[in-house]
C-alpha cells in the first residue's frame, strides 16, 4: 500500500526545485520552468494511468479513460507560483487528485464518469496583468484581447505562448460542454490559519471571494525639498499616503472586507525632491460583492477629494474584477461527508484567496477542499502542509469519487 501522503510530499518537494533562482518557488507561465514542470506532472499523470495532452492554453490535461462514461468531473489547480512563493499553492491541487486516481487505478476501480485533472498554466497573474487563462479557456470566457498584454520585459502573452509551442488562436476550441460537466473540485492549501486554529487537517469551502483591482496615479509638481515652502507643495506622495491610510482604516473597520495597497512607485524617487507622481494599486476582496463594490466606490470618491485638497491631478482606473463564487451544495455535501469520515469534523470556511475554481464556476458546480496551512503562511517560501494532512485529503478524494452514485443524482 503506497503512503500517498508521503509520496505527495516527496513529489511537491521535487517539483518545487523547478524554479527561477532565489528563495522559494518562482515558476511563471510559458517559461523554461513551466516546460520542465509540465514534463514532471505528465509523468505523475501517466503513472496514474491517465491519458495526457497539453492544450492550446498551456493546460496539461490528464484524463481517465472509462469508456462509455458520458460525464466528466474536472479537478486540478495551477502549476504557476507567485515570485518567491511556496511549494504547495496550486501545485498541491494537481498532485493530490493524481495520487487519488493512482490508488483507484492500482485497484482496478472503474468509475461511471471520467475525471480530468487540469494543470493550469497561469492562475496567479504575476507575469502578465491577467489571470485564470486556462480555466477561462475551458469555460469559453477567455478574452482574446489579453493576448496583447505584455510582461515586464515587453513580451506579449501571445508571443510567450507561441514561443512555448502553443497555438493561442485555437483557444476558442477548448470550451467544454457544460451538459457533460459534473463540476470542478479543487484541492488547495488553505493559505490562512483557520484550520490550524481549529486543529483540523481539512475544511470545505463555502464561497470564493470576489476581487477588484484599481490602478491609481496622483500627479503633482516636483520641487526642491529645501526651497519649496510647505504650503505651496503639490506632493503626489502625500496624497497617496492619505489614500493608503483611508483604504486600510475602512477595511479594518468593515466586516467581510480586505483591501490592500500592494504596489507603490513614485517619481522622481530621490531624497531631495518633492515627488511629482505616485502610482499605486488598490486590491479589494470580499465574499460579498455588495461589500466589495461599496468599498470600491468609497475609495474612488476619497481619492478625488484628496486630489482636490492637495492640488493634484488623478488617474483612477479599475483594471481587474471578478465576482464572488458560491460553492455548490450538490458537491459540498458529499465532500463534507467524506471529510467527516477521514478528518473528523468538517469545518466550512470562505476562501479569501481566488482560485481557478472562481472561473470554472462558469462551466458547472464547484467545490473546494482546503488542506491545513502551517501558521497560515502562503505566498512565502516557508509555506507548508504536512504529509499526514495531504494523506487525509487524498483519502477524501478517493471516497468522494467512489461515492458518486450518492451525489450524482443531484447533478444529473
Ligand atoms: O491572489 C490570489 O488570491 C491567488 O493567490 N491568485
Ligand atoms: Mn492558488
Ligand atoms: Mn496564490
């Protein structure tokens, strides 16, 4: 009997080495690292008896071959990481379903539906200012305009995909038939402390937060730090600082709201000149879309007031948005039942992070299984999940797949 939890840990340790130099894991889409990772994941899939192919969006697909089955359950997650990220975010959700299918394959189990494990190229949106490329391709919601977006070296997404050996013009052919989709179940490290605080290895997700990103630029007037009187200043950084404090205070005092200014650039960015430009990003998240949009409006109104007060010009753009996604009871219930068998109490919790499941909800019902995250640390080289907890998750996936006759009635 294989110790699947330990095998998962070994495989994730191995693939974490496929990274750019530096601390943690940096594996961006359509790069050398991504190509090497695809080879390793493909060997895992073939070891589990899956048929594999790389699709036009760079998603590596591993599919069971139960002839006669007309329905497909989708599983998987993203192979890419943030810069200097951890060894579990995304890739765990690829490795664990493969090991569950390996167990069923070794026992000669035939399921009444097929399973596709999807290793998406890009969920993080770190290299290009867009995200969820692979999952949106499968649901038919991919916007071809994003192919023009460029990375920080000026390489377009389209060029990067072509250099990776893909034909992005074929992406529209990838749309899956929702009538034959049983849904999408994603396994993911929790990336927060809730399961550890509850002393539980697994949890079932209720909803995935919505997310909105704004790009804000305050334009002032540069001047000599020593000769320009304080009263006459049009200091772009002072304006930005007022907005940053407002964003933080509002989120601190609003339930179900998280807001972050994650990036800030100023010009000329020298010790003895008044900054004439401050560019920042505001990111807003909530499992309640009304809470998110109300905060978004308040931030924009406040930015305009600040610009007025400080004699600044303002550019305020909404650059990205995706709404909150509820997980489906039809999948949550059997998943919860399986968690209760293998991990005791099944705690349910919202996800403050977004996931490929956020996009896959446009194809059919979604559900997510969270695995305990040590000290809630993620997007960080010290991110960690234990072999025991991953073993619990694999057992839950096996039981969930086997219990299909119970839950399929609600879907078919
Ligand atoms: O930003 C997120 O929530 C995810 O890690 N991409
Ligand atoms: Mn992730
Ligand atoms: Mn992430």
